[in-house]
C-alpha cells in the first residue's frame, strides 16, 4: 500500500470526506495511545483503507468523538475507531519497523537504524498481538529482499512476494467465510501497488542502476506510462474479488479509492513528465 | 446449483446488486452459527444463503467465457492441433498445458532456444504463466503471440481472456463515473510534522510516499 491506496478527494461527497478523514484521525489517536508518540511518525493513509474495508465487511461497534490534537491545535477534529483501527495501528507499526530495518541493512543508513530502535519495542508488541500476520509479513519481506538483491529476471516474482504480504494483511479472521476472497483481493492489490511503484520509478531506477521488475520486459525506450495495461489487469483482478464481498457501509468511499484514488500518483507522475518528440 | 438463488434470498429474479447485498447481510445475521449455536436448521439455512449469494455473484461459467483462475480449461481442448515442423518441446508443452501441468509446460518451453520461439511458443507460455499467477509476464507473452500472428483467433481469444478483469474494471470505472485521479488535487491534510519523517523513509521498495 504505502501511499498509493488513498481516496480521490475531488470526487468525494462532503460526508464521505468527513468519514475518511475521521477514520484517519482515529488511527492516529490509536497509534499514539497503543504504540506511543513515535509510532505516529509513520502514519499512512493506506491503513485507513484497511480499516474501512474490514469495518464495512464485519460492521463492528464504533466509538467516535471530537478533539484537538498536537498536529491541529487550532481546530477540533472528529474521529472514529473500531476494533480494526487497533489492528491497523499494529500493522502500521510493524510494517514501519520492518521497512526501516530493511533500509538500514540495505544502505547502512544510520538514521534508519535510529528509527528502527525507536520502533523496535513497539513493533514487538504488534508482533505478539498478531503473530500469524506478522509471520507472513516477515517471510514475504525476506523473500522480496532476496528477489530484489538477485535482480530476478522474472517480472512477477517480487510482486508475488509483496502480494502475499498484502493478502495476509486483509485476513483478520482466518477461518471466516470471506478469508480467501480477502486474501486474493489483497494479493492482487499488492501486485498492483508493487508494479505501480515500479512504473513510477522505472526511469530513476534505470539511471541509478537499481532493480526494477519492469526492466526485464521493458525495451530500452519503454517508459513507466507504457504499462497502464498491465496495471489495469492487476487492479481488475483485485476489484473482481472486492465486488463479490457483501459490502454496504462506506461502499462508495471504498470504490472511490479502488476505481480512482489508486491512480493518483501514476497520473500525476506521467502528466508531469515531458513528452518526447515523435521520431 | 440452486434453481432460483434470488428466491433463497427473498428477492425477485434480477434484483439489483445492492438489494442482493442487503438481503444477504440481513439473512446472514439472522442465521449465523454464532447466533444459533447447535441449531441444525439455522446451519442449513446459512449454507443455502451462502450458496445462493455465491451463485448470483459468480454465475456458472459457460465454456466460451471460463472463469479466471482456470481460464483456459474449457475451450483449450477444442482448439489445438499440432503444426507441421514445430519443435518437439512445443508439442510436449501443449500436452502439459492440456493436462493443466503448467509448471511442467514452462520447464519444457524453456528448452527451446530464444531464436526458435514462435507465436505458438509465446501463446503456450502465456497460458502457463497466467495460470501460475505470473500475470504480467503472461500478458507480455500473449501480446507477443498476437503481434507475431495477428490473424490467429485462439491467440486473440486468450488475450481477451487475460484482459477480461481489466476490461470489466474499465467498464465499472465508466459506470461509476471515475476517470482516474490527479494527485495534485487529491491531497488530504496529512500532519505536516509526520510528513517530513515519511519523506525520509522513501526508498526503492514501495515506500512511504506522500503526495
């Protein structure tokens, strides 16, 4: 997910935007309460999608309120939370920790090591609370690291590892009737996000000689924007699973994210890019 | 197979998607095993409701439009005859594909040197990779097969099959009036102090991005 699975604000109604923003505020509150102030530095909007989807499917009790916070001292903000907010806070913390650890190993980045130390004990708490999901995350990230380091020529390999991670993230009740649908949904969404990121970074990865999963199939001249068809297949797979879930609550908001919001960074990246003259 | 899945959900045939979701949720709440522990009738009702919902959401497939996940099982058998002069490996790979042994098919195809790879080779590789979850490579390969032999109906059909979820996505985008977003307009107010940290955390992995 990581910054791609967000809403398209320009197409939200006022009510939908308020519901989305207050879900995010609830997540921020929960992070502070359960994982300490440092955990909030790594807050992402993507986790809001996870909360909205699981809350829509299982309709747990929600608590809500309004408060001022440090980041917005002037204006009080609405928030709401459900049991899935707590889960999303744990996943946000665990993923931030794994990622910082990975960055530190890759680049020997001392700043990252400081972050990892900051998060370490909190991530441990998340891992103890959700050992199954965190186990899958760890194994998937280890596999992904190996694939990227060896610069695998099979374009799907890294995306499949990342897809496995994302698939498990959406499975809160592993024995539930919808567990497999959620896992397939998350898998395809994860693949989509992985390749979307790769398309946006293709040019800069080439320049810096970094691994990019499209490099194996992209001819020299190909640019990130040439892969819209590939990306559509993957988000199509995800949405096919999504639409079989019996969701009602926040359905239009969730659709806004999946049918429009997920393309925001891609469209922005390639609209800004200078057009090459035709030969 | 249920004769009339809509009736099981208390609906008229052709009820809207929203009505189906509403009816399913209401009935599932009523008959859920957690609400009716040890009640065999409730358990049977729950099974029927689930089966009816699944049937409406995923209508039984005809052989011309097989389900993705097993996309080529139905019609593949009818299509293929060996071509003259093709390498033994391609012939063998076709048998593996027919037997749905896709990993074997790929192993066999790999033995064909790159310069001998025909449209048929790319077609068989595309089917195998798609079935093994290698969607992006499978898509590349079917495009290649179609480019090499644009008149081949089987290749075109396979391409349509591989693209079917993506095509459905485009149609739904139109129906819901979503035409893609622009990041410059979609920023929510992320807390600024945290933004700085998030930017620092960006690397080659799908990173912590902010718009």
